[in-house]
C-alpha cells in the first residue's frame, strides 16, 4: 500500500484519527442515559446471564458472560438516578466493586469482581455509552474501521463482529486497487483479482456495503439500549413476560424465532398468556393473537382488529352497498374487532364528499343494516369511529389527492386556531364557545344514533390533525384562552366531548380514543411523554382503550418509518400509565402481532392496509399457524382446511431444503 500512503484508523471508540477530522468524517455522537462499568470475574458463567436486582434506589443489573476458560465479563449497568442514589458517584474503584459484589453476591458464588483499571487512582470508571456514527468513513488518506467509525450498544454484543467484517471488506477493496494512484485507467488486473478500482471507487464500495450492515445493527442496538434505559417500565411484569420482553427487546428476535430456539419455553409463555387472557378459564398452548380480550362487558374473540379506514365512497354521508360488502367481508374474515372508517358527526365535519356520516336517519338505517349483518354472520364486534375533520375538511377523495382542497363547492372549515393545514388549504375559523357547544352536541347525537344501530363500541378520533387533534397539538393550537397553552388546557375541549359521549353511551359498552402519540416534531410538538399524560386524561373520563397512532398532525412531520414503527408509543402508554392499548402501523405478519402481544407492548393489534387487500388476514394467519379453533364461516371451512394443509406442506418442504 506504500504507493497510496494510507492510514487505516482502527483505534477504537476514542479514535484520535477520527476526532482530529471531526467535521470531515461527519461524526455524530449520541451519549446514552445509563451508567455502566466494565468489570470481570473469575466466576465462569455457563450461559449469557442477565442479573437484575432491585435496590432502594432503583434497579441495577449485570450482563455477564464467559470470555475465557476461567473468566467472565461482568458489566454492571443502572440509571443515573440509581447510580447517584447508591453513591457510586462518590466512590473509588475498590469501594464501587465491593458494593457491586454485595448487590450481585448470589450470582458470584464468592468470586471477586476485577477491574482492568484497578491500578488507576481516582473514581471507578463508570461510563455513559456513546453511540458513534460517521457520515463519511474516509477523509484524505485516513480510513476508519470498527469502533472508530461506528459503535453499537454492548447489550447486543456485535462490535467485534462488525470491526472484523469491516476489516475483511476493506482488505477486499484494497486488494483490488490498481497498481498505483497514477496508473492510467481502471480495469487493469490488480493483485487481488477482478477489475482494478480507483481509490475513490474502492472506498465508496467499502462504505456503501459496510454502512448498510452497521445501520441494521445500530437500529437493533438502539431498541435494545432504550429497553435497558426504560427497564423500570417493565419491572411489574411477571418474570415470564419480563424474560420474553428482554429477549425480544431489539426486535431482531420474534415469537417464531423463539419457538425455533426453545419451543418448550415458548409454549410456557403461550399457556401463561392464555391463562391470563381468560382469567384462568383456559391455558391453551396457542398463539397470543387468538386469545380473547375483554373491555367492559364486550369480549372480542381475538386480538386482531381492522383499523379504521376511510373508503371515500359514500354519497351524502350514507354508507351503501360497497360499505355493506366491505365491512361484511372483513367481519367474516376472522378479525375480532372491526372499526368503521372515520364517520363524521356533521356534513361540514366530513373530510371529503365521500365520507360516511352519522347525523340523520338515512345514515342510521344504512349503518344498522351493516351492523346487523356483522352480528348475524360473524363473531366479530364492530366499533363506530366518530370524528370531525376540522382544518383538514373540504378536501378531495383520498385517491384524488390527500388533503387537497376541492376544486369547487368547498365548505368553510373550523379548528382550534386560524392555522391552515398547508398553504393550499383554507385558513380555518377559530372555534367560538358556541361552536364548541354545537360540535359536542353533534358528537353526543351521533353516539345515540350509533346505539340505535347496535354498535358494540364507539371510538372518538382525536388524532391525525383533525378537529380535536387541532386542539391537542401545540403546532395547530395557538389559542390564548383556557383552551390553549399548556397540555391541560389544550385537552379541555377534547375531554369535554369525550365525557359527554361517555355519558350518552351505555356503561357496559366500551369506548376508545384514537390519539397521535407524537407529532414527529421533536420537542416542538406532542412527544411520547405527553402521550402518556393524554392517555391518562382520557382514561379518567372513561376511555377503556387507547388506540395509539402517530403523526399526520402537521404537514412537515418527520416520521421514522419501519416495521411496527408506532408500537413503541403503545408500549410506553400501556406500561407507564398501565392502560389497555392498541398498536397500529406497519404491522403485517402474524409473527409481529404475536411478538407485540406476548411482550406486553399492546393488548390489541390493528392492521389497516393488510386488511384492504386481504379481508381474510386473520383466517390466513390461523391456517399458517395451524390454529383451528377460529371462527370461520361454515361455508368457507373447506377453503381454510385446504390452505392450512398446503401451507404446512410448503413449510415442511422448505425445512427439508435447509
Ligand atoms: C462494555 C462493553 C462490552 C462489550 N462486549 C462486547 C461483546 O461481548 N462482544 C462484542 O463483539 N463486542 C463487545 N463490545 C464492543 C467491542 O469491544 C468493540 O466493538 C470492538 O472491540 C471494536 O474493535 P476495534 O478494533 O474497532 O476497537 P478496539 O477493540 O477498541 O481496539 C482499538 C485498539 O486501538 C488501540 N489504540 C487506540 N489509540 C491508539 C494509539 N493512539 N496508538 C496505538 N494504539 C491505539 C487501543 O489500545 C485498542 O487496542 C463491548 C463494548 C463495551 C463498551
Ligand atoms: C385508505 C386508508 C384510510 C384511512 N382512514 C382512516 C380513518 O378513517 N380513521 C383513522 O383513524 N385512520 C385511518 N387510516 C389510518 C389507519 O387506520 C392506520 O392507522 C394506518 O394506515 C397505519 O396502519 P397500517 O400500517 O396497518 O396501514 C387510514 C389508512 C388508510 C390506508
């Protein structure tokens, strides 16, 4: 490599080469919240061991694993609060080790803890993990490798593997370099074989391939880091569920992965889940998604729901034959609970001219026909979602342009404040108290009509930037009266509407609230922490279920998409506020649903788009998981049996190939 005069900087997390050119490498450092100290012990652990101990100052835990025939790594971690509470901030090395030996005595069997910095004077080396990312992995003649370029939290233990794979890839591209930087053209035959590369092309290939792998691991590592940072949230779980939550924390291991690793243990989890779900009536060994769930006097037969989805197909707010077939088909498709699309409480409250409504008798009889069919032909329950479009009203049908105003016949819109959804949308009229009275009464009237139709449940839509959401989010609510300002004020009107609806809805039937758990706007908008308070506020007014959606509350949102991307918000509300929640958002496989439910991240799982294309999603999942105790219309029984048989045969053939 002499001709090229390259420096390969593999000098670790504190890389001096990287830090000397901080801007050129585009270094991003995220200092995480927990404290950890890296210790060793002569106690040999036969398997990777997590030891969790509760102290009067909070939880502290160890990640312990053998790294040599006679030695184990023993990393002790806790929150900063616990760390200070236990006095670690004031202790030197031997004192800190002595406290850890005492706390973890039952795991150490008399073995001592050792520090690789024991000879150093001063306080014990407690660190905050630093997640490093670099936009560019090379600058001038310096090439970064391993921890110098990227780090992934030690709880997923992949740092060494990543560093070695970087080295292998770098060796590969450098071996393909053309003989000298000044050799005339690419394509010469290099020593390593293959077409010769320029240095620039070689480094591009190195970074492009490796950064993708690193990103995947860093995403999993972030989930795992966050799990340990919010561990107190799960401390009330029963040990079995706590262990399940721990094992699936990075989202790289799912329910079916666990089955492959330890079928017997997973079946213990499934039995535990069913026992809890049925109040001890059943301890079936079956997937969690098929276990029943109770809200007040309504029991849904399983945990899968058809999420609310506007069909933009009504005329004058009246559902028609399309809706009859659409909802009927999804009811017989096996989901336990079906939500209607956002059904509007007034003509002006519609999003588009195609939205369904609940403000007159024609609408009541059309909805009643649908509800009667669902009840007569399926075991599914049906929930009426009620909403008012507010600032996002008077727009085109979804497929003609989302949130785009009508070309003609627009109607005036209102909202919390005179903030338009986007520059092309109308500036809404800020609501007066008289407007609030009228809208509240429309919601109550719609609830009464819903009861007449026979709906099992009602949901209030307070998400996605529509009228009630425009009060909750500070990005839209600019009021200076008692309905604006702090969260408590912004919630005042939505809570008033909910309470009035609750009073009109029978006490034995449940109600839910749909919220946007984040505005995807950082600290300027609703944060997941606010969402916990919002969930609690509605629960105090009688909400039985928090339907946890996210975003769509302002036009410039910056969402972070991915599989199950909104589930962490449901997890947080469920386990911090201890409320029943429904998760939604890019959940599309039975394995996702089972993992979410068994890990206690939600009580119900809603799927929207998968149900658009496959009304029978739940029955298909039953066939795939070979679960037969599912409500299938007798007319369709043969189809389910055949599908289950074919899928089983395919799975067996695939296993043989492996
Ligand atoms: C607490 C903890 C536990 C971990 N556990 C695991 C695990 O179980 N499994 C796993 O795969 N990964 C684990 N990791 C991550 C793993 O240690 C690193 O990702 C891996 O060591 C990175 O390798 P590297 O070669 O890039 O850096 P390092 O292993 O840090 O090597 C860098 C080397 O450069 C040397 N150096 C630095 N500056 C200079 C200089 N100026 N001159 C000369 N030499 C210099 C250092 O002394 C060091 O030897 C853990 C990390 C932490 C913090
Ligand atoms: C066509 C369509 C219409 C929707 N209409 C509504 C609606 O009326 N009310 C609502 O709360 N959410 C609505 N949503 C959002 C979905 O309920 C769901 O939250 C979102 O699509 C994410 O879930 P998914 O990834 O399973 O599709 C709609 C989604 C789609 C795709």
